[in-house]
């Protein structure tokens, strides 16, 4: 293994808090079930961070709980350093165990959990931002087309949920604007103005029910108009036939 002295934040003062903490190991199979792949960095990071916060170990990977001065074997700081180093190696092992075979070679040479965490962040955080931009562009360009309103809203919900997963949630107003732009104001012009004028945003469920209800109303109206036209045409046809018969 590479020397643990490189790439390690070093403090000139012993870290007192580490002396009161027992060593904690992480079972990656049960506690970190989501393996890190090149496409799920935000989700993997979220599950890891919550676990570390629960164990009060975030300081190891964010650099705030730095490596104590090593000192000599008979000096008091040495015991603190040893405990810090052992805990850090347990965390590094947890990171190794929770990444996929594709990702592992990228961090195999690091010596500390902090170094592994930072390398993964540098490699994949920017890709996550690119994914956010792509999802938002998809939302901007989507159109209702021949889909039902319910299917269209489900498509929007899938994209919005994916943004939540990668730590870029949309507000209720943003989702509403994306939906209304995709539906087209001509089709739902009767309800667009009241929706925009509301002081408090609708929840997605309320918005869904409102749009689906309006779609049903438009379908009933269209059916009634079609029935009226058919009845009118039938009446005119009968009248024309009667006139033709009377002329005979």
C-alpha cells in the first residue's frame, strides 16, 4: 500500500475528540447497498454521507478531522495518531468496498479516505452538473404531442425525480412552468391564468388532478359538439329527403 503520510491533512496538534471514539467499521454490503458507478455519484454520495454523519465520522472525509502529529512510539500523540490512522483505513476500506470494478482502479492508489473522497468528487461532480443541465434541457424541449395529460405529467415527474436524486430539485413553480409550456397555452388557456395568479403553488398531485380534470372536460365538450353536429347533419338530411319526396 502507498505510504499513508502523503495526501494526508496533518495537524500540528493532537485531535482530542478521536481519543474518545471507539473504532467503527462499515459493512458496505448491508449499510451501503448502492454501489458507486460512473453514473450515480450523487446517489452514492448521499447514502455515504448520511451514514458518516450518523457515526460522527464526516471529519475524516471532509478534512476537518485532520491527521494528528505522529510523534514517537513512547510519546502521547502516537496513540492518538494510531487510532486516527486505523479509523481512517476502515473508512477507506468502506469506500473501496462500495465502488464498482470500473471505479476501483481510479482510487486504488490513494492512502486515505479523504484522498479517495476528493478524487471521486473531482472526477464525477462535474459530470453530475452536466447531467442536471441535460435533464433541464429535456424539460424545456418536451411537448405534449399525442400523449394523454396523465402520461405527459408522468414523463415530467420522472425527470423531476431524477433531478431530486442528483441534488438539483426543482421548485413546484418550475415544474408547473415546464408542464404548461409543454402542453401549450392554447389547449389549456382557460386555466393557465388562474394557475399563474395563485399566491401559493399547487402540489404536483393537485396540479395533476386539475389538468386531468380539465382534459376530461374538454373531451366531454368535444364529444357534445360532435354529437350536435351529427344530429344537425342528420336532421338536415331528413329535411332534404322530405322536400324531395314532396316535390314528387
